[in-house]
C-alpha cells in the first residue's frame, strides 16, 4: 500500500512539474508594440506559453484575396519565442495564420490580424 502511494505521488509530481498546458497559445507578440511599415522587411516575434516544435509548425502571411504565402521562421531567443520574417509589404490589411505544434505534440491553429502603415 505504501509503495503504491509513493508511485502515485511521484507520478503526480512529474505531471505537474512538466506543466499542464496542452496547446501552444500566443501570450504576446511584437505586432502589438511595433507597427509594420510599408516597404520595410521586418521580424516579428510571437511568444507562446510553451515550447514549440519548429520543424513541424507552419506560418503563413495572408493577404488580399485570401492569398497564403509561407513564411520563414525560427526559434526565438527565449523559450516559447518564434521569430517570423516578414517580407516587404505594401500598405493594407494582412494576417499571420499559424499551425503550431507544442513540444507535447498538441496542434494550435489561429490567426493574428495586423495593418501595414505608410
């Protein structure tokens, strides 16, 4: 009986110390604080609440006419950060559509809308 209680407590410790987040959710992004200017390439950082499997994830630029263009991205400086390279864009409305795999294997899909200013 004591052994099974120890095993239960040990397994709960492992489970809770790993964190319970099942999906990689954006908690912050640099589009909030730094506008995208027309005709200037820019790097945008998306901050997720968990580690991201870069090789299994996808990020697209969505432009007028629902045109999806794959974007290059890499691991950011901090855990959970993803650095996305935006090409030069003309003034208008755009979105980042992402399919991100958390390190625990869960998939998250979402869209972040933004404007490009003159």
